[in-house]
């Protein structure tokens, strides 16, 4: 294993990174186990973000690592176009069990971005298959993140992610976001105010006409723009309006899936059923890239009524890659055997109290929690948006904790296997960091 510094860091064009700043002062991780990374200098770094929200079962999970090793030795690759391998089918059945059979079918991708673009394409093709080809409009939401494909970017609502890439997909509109610090600051779980923002969908239906709208896609809890929790009743109201107008509802569960809210998916937490659900990240515990689109039976059935032949002209070389399937099957087993969701539920109140104990620290203007997620919003430095939280991120790493920041919001999402001592360490060190910011 190479644990030394790279000879040059010039060639790797790093994603979503301030490359010049990073390369002047790099943070290099060389190994990981349980709740901790180790950096190139041998320092332990407590993982407050499950990597990028993607390691619910903790790092180096022996069962998952073992399953991957075994499958690579047995079947390094097998196509899933016009042929298959058993693990892809077994995994699909296990995933249906894991959703309590709310969904009937799953389409494999390799990432969250691909899952989103796949779901949007299925939505368009579904309406066309049923003779409603005029339904081509897609509705996203401000401050939504749906990855970086052109579909996901188009329905996404983050200005800096969109602004350099031209007009994006035509015929897309956006709901307003639901973040309201004046009314909802310092909430635990779903905030009280904002259900009426779902009625904005009625406004868009009036504007565009339902016959032009294919689908609404939202993150049940927005992660990448800083943990935006839906107001009480908001998701149910959206569901009702979609039903009324024949619009498909897609939940992007790339971060909320696989236990983040202490339930298998956000659909279980909020008791609202979407028509499709996009997932990735925790699906394989982050070990091997994989995404998946879950679809309710009626969507899949609409395609199966077409004349014999390929029903959906879509897929990826690595859809259902055997090694990814092995990792996902093992991840589901670990969830069950180690009762990870029960543990997450049991520790959640301790987590929530620890987050809200930061109230009153310098610059903290909001704390919000749901499941094992926290948003800590800092007052921006005048004229320098994002600078204060970025400073917190760098100081935190130097103190041995990994946090994630977006704008001036710190988003925390640890592996679900964390124990009280990890929560104490995380918030003890974070308190020190927050007390020492410009
Ligand atoms: N959708 C959501 C809600 C996400 O949070 C992300 C990534 O963070 C994505 C989609 C994109 O996933 P990926 O980076 O695997 O393409």
C-alpha cells in the first residue's frame, strides 16, 4: 500500500475542488477503518461525513470487503445487455424486499447522477409509451442537487453548478426551496412552517398545463445545499398535487437512502410514496460505484405492453456490474445482521442533543437535525460568502475531524455505526473550531 505523498499533484484535475488552494496545502487520506480515516502523516481523522454521505456501515467493513474480493476473483465483468449474471437478479429481489415491496423494479446505474438522468428519461418514455408524448416538462426545485449530468443539472437548483454550461435542457421549471430561517431556525426534525410552498406546483400547472408536465423531482431532504428539511406536510401535499394531475413524483434519495434518516429510505420516514426513487452512495457502502432507480410496477408495466423487442433504449456498460452487486448484497446483509437502523435510531437523540448544544457559539445562526444529519449554518463574513465555513473545514481537518461545508453551512452525516464517544469527540473538537473562526 502506498502511504507516501505523491511525487506530483499537478495532473489530477480534482472535482468540486479549489485545486490551487488544495495543492498548496493538501489533505491526503491513505487508509480508513470503522469511524476513522488516517492521513498521510499518520493522524487519525474522525469521519463526520461518511466520506461523501456514502459509508453508512463504517469503513473497511470486513463482510463487504470480502464479498468484493471474492467476486472480482470469480466474475470480474459480465454484460447485462441481452444477458445477465445471478448477482444482478438476486440483488434486485433483495432491494425490493428492503423497500417493503413499495417498488417492483430496479434499473442499475453507476452513480447518483446517472440514476437521476435515468429516472428522468424513464419518466419521459413512460408518458410517451402511454400516448401522452406531450408530457415533456420536468420540474425540479431551487437549491436542489441532482448530480452533474445535463438532466440532473437542468432540474437542479444551484446557480454556480449551472451557470457555465449553457441553456441546459429546455422545458424545465423549478419549485421554490423551503428554507426559511426567520420562521424555522433551530428546528429538530421537520420544521413547522412552509407546507404551502408545495402549492407552488399548482401555480406551475396553471402556467404550463398538466398535459405538458412529465415529472417532479426533489430531494426529500436536500443535502448538498446544506441540509434543508421539508416542512411538516409538504411532501404529502406534493404527492397529492402530482396525483391530481397525473404527474410522476421522483424522490432523489441518493443521500437519504440506506438509513440516513434512521429508516431504510426517506419515503419510509415521511410515509410518502414516490413513483420512482433514485439511489447510489450507501447502496454499496461507498466501496464500489453503483446507483439504482427504483420504479413502481405501473411504470415498468407500461413499457412491457409495447410490441416485442427492447423496451427501453437506455443502459450503461457497467449497469449491474458483478462486483458492485456483490458489494450491495453484502451491504444489505450488514444492515440486517448488525441491526444498523436500530442502532441509528437509538443513538439519534444523543446526536440531536449534541448538535443543538452548539447554540450560542459564535456565528452560529441555525442548527437543524433530522435522522443522523445536521446542518450548522454560520453567519457569512460580509462580502465573502462561504469563506467562514471553508475556514472551519480546514481547521476541523487539522484538529482531526472531517466535516463538509457548502456555502456557509456545515453539513454533518457520519457513518450510522458511530457511538456516543464519537459524537463527543466530533462536537468537542467542532466547538473548539467554531470558537476560533474569523
Ligand atoms: N443526487 C443527490 C441528492 C446527491 O446528493 C448526489 C451527490 O451528492 C447526486 C445526486 C449525484 O451523485 P453522484 O455524485 O454519485 O453522481
